[in-house]
C-alpha cells in the first residue's frame, strides 16, 4: 500500500480482539497513541459489547459497533440497538446444545454469554487465562471442524468464528459487513474512502462479511496492525 493510496482513506475500521488488542485485554499505550495520531475517523467493530469496547480502548474517541455491529454508539449517542427475540435465542441454544462436548474445557459453567444482540459460545471458557485461550485453537481449525460436523441450518440465525475460543451467533445477515455498510450509508461516507483491518477475514470468520463492502487489510495480531498503520502516520 503506497503513500498516495493511503491518503484517500478518511475512515478506518478495526476489529478489536487480536487486531487492536489481545483478546479481552486493555489497549497498549503504544497502540492507543498510534491511533490518536491518525487524522482519520476511527470505527471499532467487534463481537464484544459496547461497554467492553469502551473498557478495552481506555476512552479512545471512536464509533463503537459492538456485538458484531448490532449495537452502535458514538459518544453519548446510541445509533441503534437490535436485540435478539426469544425465538432466535431458542434456535441458537438448540444448535449449541446439539454439539457434543468432546474436549476439555476450563470451566463448563462459563461457556455462554448472552449479550442481548448476540449469543457467544466459548468452547473453552470465558474466564480462562489469556495464554491458555490463545493456545486453544490458534489456527481456528478446531472450530471450523466443529461447524463442519454440526452445521447450523437456519433461515433466521447464523454463526461465525470469533476471538480465540468463540462462536458468535446473531440474526442472519446482521453481521459486521451489514452494519459497516449501514454506518457508511447513514453518515453519507464514500466506501472508497473506508478501509477495514481484521484478523478473521478467512471464510467463516466474523470479519469476512466486510469483504466486498469496503477494502480490507488482513492482520495477524496487534503488532502487525501497529506496523501496518505506520503508513498512515
């Protein structure tokens, strides 16, 4: 990406975990400073809640699209908040319960998180030490195989691979790509001036739905993101 090309981007979109921060971890002072040096608008689109985005980014000024975009906030303004209806929750839980637990978990009572707009299923345990979660399924092949063996067949809900250990369930079509487009349309931005950074752009990853909506940049981890942002400073 040459310097002339980077100048056309005025809105930068980022995944959070494993892109700007380690999973469920505070942003580093180094990364926060780099983001604050940017002249572009910053948008964070994550599977975690808006409250968790606020906590991890330490007051960074940005648009926050939590729960894969189903809850959007900017400053004190709530832009939208779309909650799962009971019938969708039942369908999601039926799929989760259909998957046999054939692996060791850190805490079997700490696998599910109902976030309102989204249900997240950690295959290992939300409260597990970060180092253990990062080793659980680093190439995502285990979760890909789980979904291959036990596919979710539904007209109303869908599942994507997220974070280190999670499967994220949302209403069908209400994924990151949908809400990135909605924000751009609502604010009258030009898609040509928007760029998305994410670590889960592979097929089935929760960043992959942004492909085709705006241009994307694949990153491996926060260090990789930091280095790729060098061109924008």
